[in-house]
């Protein structure tokens, strides 16, 4: 598929990477999430426009989106069938199939396809992110110092937080942007796109390795006495601004290509603590989740810690200098034995 087959479609305040319709149609399909196959003739005759003959097509809609097509107790699917007059079959969840069948006359199939396309685009933002663009901090000495700091903090300052609040030192990273890659093809294309940025990145970094200072603690919340996210800043070791330029380039390129739909500004940091009470030990500590997102001035999950004494004593703490050697398309919630995030592909840096 050429780049001309891809369009960026705006739905509300978000943008999505979509493909143009089949046969020059103005309809579109959400890339990866919605991919039609060619019509297949039924026993009643060949498929053709305005022939009055019935036909069938299969469209590939990621399983994560099927519930929005079915609706509560099938209400949305019933509406689709009634308005398009097409027979629409969504596979049972146990089948683990992405294929949705549409059967009917040509205009009925087209109308059903267009309605499903619209539902996919409107509900894409409801599907959780699957990956993120990561700059992992793999320096073992930095990881060791972070682990020592976390243990000290847990014993002395935030004893009421669950141990899962503390980010595994092996998974330390800078998040450049969140990705919603719903099909294997989406993952492959995102990795290929990352690698295509190699020359632009080389233009920023040159032949010198990217060294960064890791230190200076802060909280995402303006009031540190009600902190949910405690993080450390990351700055260029040589004050050349290359880290900021690199992150901005990669994020902007992925945004322009329709991979990133979040509106949060890029904030270069490494999260160390996501405060959770002990009763939430099994709660998800999602990588790259909107850090410090608050509602009416209160942390979203209703739990916070008083980080003011911690910042007073450790605010200027440095964890050392770290070399960043890769940009990764990392998987959320998936870790290696060392604690690092699994990734589906990476671009090696100088």
C-alpha cells in the first residue's frame, strides 16, 4: 500500500490513521482496525453494482471494536441491519476472529460497510493503548541507584503506598508517545516507520552517543502534598538539547503519520512512583498513562501521598549519567525477566 492510500481523519479532537476506500470510494477504513476483502459471489449469482444480485464481503475489524458494533444486547447491530437492509454477522468472542461478514445487494453492502466504518472511527479512542514509543534507560548503575532510593522512600516517607507503586528499575524509560496498534500489520508498519526515521535521527545525534543526566525529583501534581506521580527529570549531559530534539522529532513524525492521537504535550521524564493504596495491589500500573491527570484538583484514583518531605530531602538527587541506545516500539504490560518492557522492534542509536 502506498502512502497515498493513507489519510488522516479527524474525529472530534482526535486524529486517526485511515485508509481510503476500495475502488476509489470516498469511504474510509481505520487502518488495521478495519480492512475489507474483495466481494465473493454467492450461489445466487455474481457480484456487480446495480445487478440486483446478492453478494458477500468480509471486513477485518479488530476484536477490541466488536462490542461497539454489537452494542448493548445487540441494539447497535440490530440498527445496522435495519438501516442497511444487509445481513451482518459478527463472530462470537470465543471464535477469536476479526472477520465480520456482510451479505446483501451491492448498495446494502456499501451502506453497512460505511456505517461500520463510522462506528470504528468514533470508538477508536475507547480502545486501550497497546504500545508506546520508548527510550529505555538500561544502565545498570542508574537502575541500582533508583532501586535503593525507592526502598528508602518506602520505608521512610510513603509507607501507606502499595509496593506495586514503585516502578521496577528494570523498566525505567522515557515515553515519547502512546500507540494503539490493534493488528500485527499495524505493529509491523509502526516498526518500519520508526526505522525510516533513522537518517533524520542521525542528523540530530551525529556520531556521538546520547548521554543524559538522570536526576532532580518532582511531582506531576502542582501540590506535592497530594502527589500521585513522582518522577525524575532527564536532561542532556552535554547541554546540546539533542534529547529534546530527538523526542520532538519522533513524536511529531508519528503524529503526522496518524499513529498518535493523544493531545498531551510531550514531557520528558522518567516515572519512579505511581502512588496506589495497598488495597489496589493488583491494579494496573500502565506505562505511559496520563501522569498526574486530575479531576477537580484531586488525583484520578483518589489516592495520593505527601511527597513534600521527600522532595525537601531528595529533590536534587542525581542517579547518574545514562547512555540511551535504542528507541523501541514497546508493549504495554509485557515485561522480560529483567523487568524491561518487551518490544516489537527498535532503532539503534549511535
